[in-house]
C-alpha cells in the first residue's frame, strides 16, 4: 500500500517569489486548478508546506485489487 497525496494549485503563482514558483514547477503544477498525485514523502511534505497558501492537498491511499 503506497500512500499518495493529491495536490491542486488553487492560487496563481503570478507575483510570487521565484523560490515558490520553482517549488510549484518541481511538483508539476504549472496551471491553475491542475491536480497531480505525488508520493507521500518528507520532501514532498516540505514542498507543500512551503507553498501551502497556494495549494490544496489531500491524502489518498491506494486500495486497489
């Protein structure tokens, strides 16, 4: 069972510091309302914390078979 995070960009990156833009691009978020699924790791959690005012994150666990 691998846990994933569903991350959605809900605020624009226009006028934000370059560091925030690089974090968002690193997560694969380039446009408003785009959603990506990322592994739940401490590195990803830190990236989400850095731009928490711009994104919405939800936990999602895989229960497939």
